[in-house]
C-alpha cells in the first residue's frame, strides 16, 4: 500500500487526474489517495492557491500526482508550481520525450530526455520596479544548484544507459551566470568518462531540434530554457497531450504532465489524459513497481496503435473518460 497525494488542479486537471487514478487502480497496486486542492480554484475557495494542508500531505506521503494548476498572467497569485518546487526543493524536472506508436508526427524515432533545473534562474520571482517604466528581473544561478542538477543528469544517464549529455546555454551573452552553469556541468562530466558531454547555445539548439531531434539524447538545461525546450520537444511526439514529467527532490517527488490547465477545452471531456497517465507510469517506476508501470505503458501503446480511441488533439473523437476505460481494460 502506497500513500499518494493527489492534486487534481485546475481546468482539465480534475478530468485527466480522474482518468489516471482509474488506470492506475486497474494495475492492482494499492494506492491510497489523499486528495488536496491547490491552484486557482483553491485560491478562490480558501484564499490561498497553496494551502498548508497541501504541503503537509506531500511531505507526509513523499509522492504526489498533480494535475495542472492555473496561474494568472501578469498579475495575481504566484505560480503554485514554482512555489511547490522551491518549497519542497524539487530540484530536478525530468521530461522524457519518446516517439509513440500510431501517433502522427513529422518526426520518428525521437528518444530524448529533458533534464531541467527547477529551483532558480529567472523563476526565482525576484522582480521589482527600479523607477517607473524600468523593471528588473533577476536571474539567479548558483554553483550548488547547477552542480546538483548536473549530477542528477549524469547519474540518470548512467542508470538508463544514455550515451550523451548536451548542456544548453547562452553563455556567449550571459557569460557569468550561464558560464557558471557550464563550469559546473563540465566538472561533473569529468567524473563520467563513458558519457559524451557537449554544449550547445540555446537558439541553435532549437533549430537543431526542429531539423532532427533524433540527434539528441539527454539535454541538461537551466530552468527557463528547460521550460521552453520541453514544450518544443512535446511537439515531436504528438503534442502536450502526450508529454509526461516528474519533479524530483532528495525525498519527495511530484509527477505531472508538461501541459497546463488548457482552459479552452476544460470541462468538455476532450482532454487527452495520456500525458498524466504516462506521468503515472513514472510514479510507479519511482515506487519500484516497474512491472505495473510497464503494463500501463503497453496499454497506452496498444490503444494508440489501434487508433480507434483517440482524443481530438490526436485526430480522434473519443472523450477523456473513454480513453481511460480503453487503457484501464487493457491494463
Ligand atoms: P496549456 O498547456 O494549458 O495549453 C496549450 C494548448 O495545448 C491548448 O490549446 C490546450 O488545449 C492544449 N492542451 C494542453 N494539454 C492538453 C491535453 N492534455 N489534451 C489536449 N490538448 C491539450 O498551456 P497555456 O494555455 O499556456 O496555459 C494555461 C494555464 O495552465 C495557465 O494558467 C498556465 O499558467 C498553466 N500551466 C500550468 C502548468 C502546470 O501546472 N504544470 C504548466 C503549464 C501551464
């Protein structure tokens, strides 16, 4: 029996979370869900987008599955994601990007992993008005966080038999901050002679990715570049409805898809639950329930290969709940 905190989130969150719970329960693994509210809805109801009960539950359970939470643009409350990642020190954001059977895409054979630093950079939220009309937003890069994420990426590469790590940067312009990030990556790389280490400037990286994403293996990025490049990479495998992820710390891990709350399709049973279901398989792997994780992945691939039950983003007409049932019955 595993205790897991469930944060359904906003928009399509509750729909894809319910679908994921349905599929994971079909594995027979006993998961005791503790459901807590965070995000815009919690802000409206409780006056706090991240009530203390949410943090307490995650700290107790050590593992959480999270739907997307909405963040107002330009004004309003701070991002729940940024707050969770910083408060719980979930320093590594892991986003595997793998071509899936049956999914129409201009790219085949993509199998890369985005490792994104999750706690600092321009996401430190340090912004202020210097004088009216002039705003300063501070980018923080530290040796400690850069070394820690580089160690995570290299350890991950070794454990998963990955051959190459590309550190992505803009150190030609941000010589001090991105320069420090690269120094830390190089120092860690020296301890992993069997893994090829190289570096690429972020703008060129985007162009190289679009030309041929199969040339990349593990990508190691600061927070902002990692955020942008993750969404770009989701486009290689059928879009945001297919891209899973995890936020990992020393003791706590939160599993969530790359996508947001998709307000344009929320409440319509149109959301593709596969991204969160695949995040659920990462959670099962984290719990060392590898056989169950593999069964869920195979069930997802089987539904995709058959191509009869697909949501609108993949060119089908099936609803979120139908997809969940189709996957659960195969599990
Ligand atoms: P978004 O990811 O919600 O939506 C972008 C586009 O992808 C939309 O057209 C949407 O319909 C589509 N899409 C996303 N997920 C899908 C799914 N599972 N199935 C089918 N189509 C899907 O990004 P957007 O619009 O930039 O952000 C909306 C809200 O989500 C914002 O408040 C933002 O702050 C929040 N957000 C939350 C995240 C999180 O909690 N981890 C991550 C990204 C955004």
